[in-house]
C-alpha cells in the first residue's frame, strides 16, 4: 500500500512541476492570439485602404473620360452639322470655278479655326473631298508644335486615300476613335462620312491635357486594349526605368483591374497598382500604374501603429525565448550534437542532461538507451547482410567460371589437333591460366582497364576458334579506365553474344562503349555492350528489362549469363543501378548499364565490396 501511495504522489509532483507543459501552453496561446489579432487588423485596414485608393483613382478616370468625351462629341457634332448646313462647305463640293473654290477654302479654314480654342482637347480638324482630292487640315496652335503636327495630317490624307474606293465608298474605317501612328507620335483619330465629304479630328496623346493631373507625378499613364496590351504609354514609363518594347512585351491584367485593385511587377519599374476605366468614345481603356509606396504613404499612421505593436511583440518574444532556451533550446542543442554523430555512423555518443527538469532527464535517458539498442541491432543486421551477400556472390561466380572454362578447353582441344598451331595452343593455354586466376580470385571489384584486358584476351581466344569471323571495337577514353567495376561485367555479355549470335564464316562485331557523365553534379559510369546479332523479340526484351520478375528466362540455359550479370549488379550496386536491354538499329542486342562512378583503389581487393550510401561499388 505504501508503495502505491508513493508512486501516486510522485506522479502528482511531476505534473505540478512540469515547466515545459506550462510554458508551452502559455506561449502558444499568447503568441497565436497576438499574431492573429495583428495580422487580421493589418490585413483588414490594408485592403480597405487599397480599395478606397483604387476607387478614388478609378472615379477620377471616369470623370476625366466624361470630360473628354463631352468635348469630343461637341466638336464633332458641330462639324458634322456644318457639313450638312454650312453653305461654304456645300459650295466647295460643287464649285467649278478656281477662284470660287479658293475663296470657299479660305472661308472654311477660318470657320474651322474658330472652332478650336487654345484649351481644346482636339489638336486638329480636317475636311476631305475625294472627288476633288482636296484635304483641309486645321491645327490647334495653343502650345502645339506645328512642324511636328504637320506630318500627321499628311498621314490622315494617306489613310483616307487608301481606305476610300473609287466613287467615295469607305472601306474598313472604324466608326469610333482609333489609334493612329505617324513616325514617332501616337494619336487618336476620328473619321466620319457625310454625303461625299469626309471629316474628322485627331488628338495627339503626347499633348493630351489633364491626363496626369488626377494620378500624381509618379503615376504612369497608359492606353490599353481589352486584352491588356499597351497601345500607348506616356514618357514616364521610360523615365522610371522600363527599357523594353511595351507594345509586345508588356501585358496587363485589364479585366481584373476593372473590378478591383491588382498589383503587377513591371520590369525596371517595380511593383505597381493597376487601375483601369473604359473610354466611352473609343474601344480602348485608360489605365494608370500607381506606385505601391504611394499607398503605403497614405497608410503611414497605420504603419506607425503596426511598428509599435511589432516592437511590443519583439519584447514579448525576447522574454519568452529566454525562458524557452533554458527549457527547450539547450536540451535540443545537446540532442542535435549527438544526432549529427549518429548521422555520420558514430553510435558511441551519449547525451548529458543540460538541466535537472524531470522531462529533460527522462527524455535524454530514453534517447541514450535507444541509441544503444539501435547500435546493437545495426551491427547484427550488417553482419548477416555481409554473410548473405558473400554467399550469393560466390554462388554466382561459381556458375560463371565453369561455363567460360568449358568454352576455352574446347578451343584448346581444337587448336591442339593441328601440330602447326602448337605455339598458338601454348598462348591460348597461358591466356586461359591467366583468365582462371582472374575469374576465380576472391576480388569483388577490379578496375575497368583490367576487365577490358581480359575481355580482349577472350576475343583473341574466340578469334582463334572462329578465324576471320569475330571483330571487336572499343570506344572509351583514358578517364574511365580507373572506374571500379565487378569482374566479368562485360566478359559475361561478350560470352553470351558469342554463344547465341556468332556463326562460323559470318562477320560478327562486338562493340563496347564506356563513358563518365554527371547527374546532379555526381559522376556516373555508363557501359554499353552491343553485338551485331539478330537481337531479341519484343516479348523477350520486355522480360529481360524486368529480368528479376521473369526468372524463367534461364530455364532453357540461354539466359543464365545475363541473369547472373544482372543479379551481381543488383547485389553490389543496389537500386541505383540501371540495366536496359534494347535492339540497336543496324546492329543486334545492346545492353546498357549505368551506376555511380568510383575510382578503383588497391585497398578494395582486401575486403568484399559493399554498397556505399550513394549506391556505388566500394
């Protein structure tokens, strides 16, 4: 009974002194409440200010459009009415006498000049009589460069002559205001047709009054189409850093900017708020790019308040972080040091409790115990894996060596039948002896140069058996010769090709390619073995490319070598090895192997190969 009471008392005391639990609860509650309140308040006020700012600018655009539209309608309505009622305009159309025509032109010019005031939006009016090829332009002289403006009416005349057929019929002339270009100037142009008289007006956008008055000196004024393509930009676009061709490279989210504020980043200019309003006198849109800092300037009082709240939050965080460091950070730092050692493979490190808090001591004790158990378990599993791997490798090598030996002995026997080939027979026996030492050695890895040397010896042996039949090509640079590979990786493929594809008297080619390439800055070795045989059927290719799922490929004895080679590659390299079978165009079967590259070292011969963390042969 006393033991039970003692344990219960210990539990109550432990819970009563749990600083970690108390700190975590208070810290999370206060931090979340403060963060949510601050974020909600700032977001609400920011979007409210931005919406109000957007609405104010858009209302100004609509007011400006209404002002421009009213003036344009008044000017054009008056000019159209004159075409129907002014006797001079009518008389000029029917005048036959040269003097009468000259007088009418003078009076019409005076009449049109009187219509354009110094403060008029319109930069010029014109009348055009196609049957007389007579073009009468009138300029607004108020602050307007006549030399630059003179070129534009010439463009209007060319435009009208191009779009008016014989008989005075207009072709493809818009019924509203539209953009027209003259050299380096952009203008809005209007054309109307009354009886056989054409008239209209133009507005030079660079001289358009009042466009920048409502949006401030840092705003960029644009005219865009419905898709958001910029058709005209004021000089402030280039002055503020934009250097591209805005006509092709700049597209704005017009639809969104008509419904609410939307921010975009302009190359060379920075982040801007887009505000648009449809023009009532054309198919275009007034668009303004406003600097974000202008919005923040309007919110400076709010930002000041936010800064005070942030300072209070920093003070709050500093106080609680000092508490948290003693309770959480220091123990975690101790655990991280040991974790780094474990990551490097050192399971001998242990953590010393940095304080006497109950939670810290119990967690660290459990952590140290866990490390010890993992170390013991890891050693046991590793030893079992090594034993299993060595057994499987030896079994596979024992399958390969007798197979090769039988073929070589057969070659020696055939060569020995001819006394004249005694020297060649001795050379074959010497080469075979070297091959047996190579294939029956306990080494698990060799340099690629050594594998290629014995591969070429095998080619020579086979060429002795099949004269003028077998040829060999090697495509490999010096940098791959020190690559670490397992023995017989290429020799097995060559032996398989000779066994299944070579026919006495028919030319047969073996080609080996080797190269180093990089993936994510890590070197890989690619080996490609190709023969000039008949290749494999699509069904067999599918099975060989999934050879571990189809062990039946070895049932008739033709696929044992390929299966053994694939199995050794998997055992020594692991999942990072790639093995691909395909039929090469113009050749026969091609086998491609890819695995991490490692430079061969002499010390590798002293112990069985094991896979590194990157899957390479070590």
